[in-house]
DNA sequence: ATCTTTAAACGTAAAAATTACGTTTAAAGA
DNA sequence: TCTTTAAACGTAATTTTTACGTTTAAAGAT
């Protein structure tokens, strides 16, 4: 005598699928926007350039999976990361039915450091305007990520995620020029960014690029949060 | 004597997961933005309000799955639809590990028509400002979808997707007021929308709301495409 | 025929934001 | 003290946005 439910069970007949995450990792070398890519080590398509990714484990969130990949390869924990899009064409991976959730991220590249590894994958930073073909639909992902980055940089202060905590105005200008791939008038840029009140000027100068030296600033996170709460929108 | 590959196979050890799509369906009744929700018929949580969704089949794309759901319920084929976000918290569905890819869509509601069904699911249109609690993380999805809709409506001419092919300016104004949930100055709205050159004025008037009647317009898809190609950005 | 009523349609002036562009300044090295 | 060079600063013209009042078309009442 078992109790009988009049309803069906939601999961009856549902077919499980492999789920992966892929990470688009952007960096900035001082003048150009860079993308971190990897030599694929597994078949099919071993030896070809690829984004870094991983399958999502049974008891792991997708965001956690992406975070895991990023921290494994960089050793850094607090990386700016956003979900980009979920790619689910049944033909996208010829080897198996895999859907992939792509995440894009911004990291503060130390130009001296090139050893971004997961295990012994070979990686390299490439200019975003000199991208080689990537495996599967990874090139498509990158293009979408670049567009999303531009869109986001227009409305949120994320340029700061690509440069050191302490930076100069010319440095900040350079990031935005790299992101938007166009020249920005430095006088207008200065006015706009200073008017926002989001930069804290330090007493120090970076003299590596000029005799005069350029004042160092830091981003005012606290003020940005306060402003955001009362409906402020950052705009470049 | 079998050929031995020195590389591993990508899929070894990967754990398959259930993948679903959920659809946020927006409509417009002439004055308010509406959301289409359904009485859930399957356990767990049978009887509670829910978005409409489906599991993704083994050989079906995720976009196709979402399109399938939308056309099954509406009978309409060309519905404006965008991917929203992929939700993958392992605790989001207590019954099984399911990741869900949410899609949001805009449909031209015939106010007389209320019978949106999949099989015999009960559905209803509700005001977006009077949303009942929904199952799982569906309320979160709706909130995100409303924000995305506002964002999109600001930069793309999607207000048109919620009203008939032929419409009046006051009608169009009303859609945008409903989307942005604020009053819009009709004189400024007129100027902006007419300046874009994206409306084709017809010789006909809709006299249902006034003695004078209001001219009917249609959206100029062709011109919009042309403008988009040369870098035009629609803005409200 | 004229008057009343009401949503639709139109216009203009002030304020704010954006764009374009030239000059001065600080510090090092000759 | 002169030269050099990136950094820093300022202003006027243009464009966009905002705010708000008046006229018009057509139906229905008198």
C-alpha cells in the first residue's frame, strides 16, 4: 500500500548532458588588450589554441567551476569575472554533446609574469587584434566577450580591473583606449573621470615614463558603492 | 596492434548533468507590462507558480529548446527571444542537479487571448509589479530579466516587439513607460523617435481612444538594418 | 450651424553634456 | 640656464537633453 501521487515527477525521461565552463581571460600590458590562450592537451583537437576550461563537477556550481579554473591558473582569488553566455549547439563539440558556459574575466597582468599554467598546459598572451583561430566555438566566444567588455566598460568602472591598484591617469586612459580601440581625448577624459570623484590622488608620482612624472591615483571603492546605491551610473 | 594516442580524451571522467531551459515571457496589455506564468504540474512543487520550461533533449540545441517551448505555448514562430543567463547553483533544484538556461522573450499579446497553454498547464498574465513568489530561483530570473529588458529597451528598438505591427505614437509611448516604469515626456519622446527616421507614417488613424484619432505608424525594419550596419545606435 | 470636449500634435527656450583644440608646467639632462 | 618631453590644465562652440504651453482635429451636444 504505497501512497500514490497524482502528479508526475519533473525529471522523468530527462537526458543528462556534459556541462563545461570556458574562460575568456583579458589582460593589459600597458598599451594593448591581451587574451590568455592555451595549447589544448586533450583529444580531439590536441595541440590547437583554445580557451582554458573545465567540466563542471556533479556537486559544483558553474560559477564555482569558472572561479576554480581562474584561481588554479593564476593563483589569484579575487578576479573580476562575469558570465558571458551559454553555448549549447549540439554540433559545437564533435566529440560529445557538451554545453559550455563561458565566463569572461579581467586580470591585472604583471608584464614580467608569463607563467599562467594549469598543470603543464602551455599558455600565451596574444593581442586581441591578432587572435589565431581557436578550437570549437571559442573564437566566437572571444568576439562576444570583447563586445561585452566594451559595453560594460562604457557603463561600469571596470577599466581599473586591468591595471594595478595604484595607477596614473595616462595609464587609465591607455586601458580605455585599448578596450574601445579608439583614441580618447586626454583633456576630456581627465575632466570626466575627475568629475566623478571616484579617484583618490596620492602624493606619489610614477616617473618611469617622463621627467615630470605622473601622479598616482587609486580607485575609491567605498565612494563608488555609496554612489551606486543612490542610483549613480559610471560612464566613460 | 592499435594506434596509441599520447593525449588524453577530453571527456574522461566528466559527469553529465540535467540541462533545462526556462522562459520569461513578457507581454503588454496597453498600459502595463505583463509576465506569463504557469501552474506547475509536476513534483516537486506541483501547484506552485512557475516559469514555463523544459529539459533540453540530447540532440537539441538550447536555443532550439527555448524556441520550442515558446512556439508550443503560443503557436507563434517568430518571437523575439534572447538568452538571459545560465543558473547553475547545485542547490537550486532540491530534486536533482539541474542547470537552467533562462531566456526572455517579448510577445505581442492579443488582450482578448488568454489561452497560452502547453498541454493543459494553467497559465495567467500577471502585472510585473504584482508578481507572486515563483518556484526555485524563478523569481530571481524574472528580476534579472526585467533589468535586462530595461537595459535593452534603452539601446535597441525592442519596444515594438510588444505592440502590433501597426501602432500609434501614444501606444509606443505607453510601452516604454511600462518598461521603464516612469513617465516619459510625450513631446520629447515624439521628437526623439521621429528624428531617428525609423517610423513609417501610414494614412490611417486609430480612433478608438479619441475623437481626433491618432495616426498609425509602422517600424521601418529595412532602414533600421541599414543604419545598424553603418554603426547607428538606437536610443530612447 | 455653433459650441464644447478631449486626446493628439506641435514648438521653443534654458540647461547640461559633449566635443574640439592650444597652452603651460614640472623635472631631467645637456 | 637652455632644451626636451610627457603631464596637466582651460575655454569656447556645438549638440543633446530637459522642461513646459499652445494649437488642432473630430465627435457629440445644444
